[in-house]
C-alpha cells in the first residue's frame, strides 16, 4: 500500500497545505488582499482557498491554489 505525503515547502517549491502558503505570504510581507489584487483574483476566493473552505479543485479556486503553489 502506498501512502501519499504532502510535499514540504522548499523541496520542490510547493507548500504542504494552505496554511503554509499563507505563512509564506506573510513572511514575505504580503497580505492576502495584496496577493489577490496583484494576481487578478477575488480576495474572497483567495481567503477561502487559504482557509480550506474552497479546496481549489476547479475554476478560480484552482487557479488560486496553483498561484499559491498548493497544487
């Protein structure tokens, strides 16, 4: 049986989870609102992806997850 592990930030540039992506943004001094405006996303969608409400499986949520390097 194979088990899937989340990729740790740094090994391939991806974040292990949405919370790690949020922390990485804040470490750079970028707020969620600034990230949303800079990348052309709605703040609400970015917030939902980071909080795990929007899983980022398709649509704008997926684009946000890709931009945040979650997917």
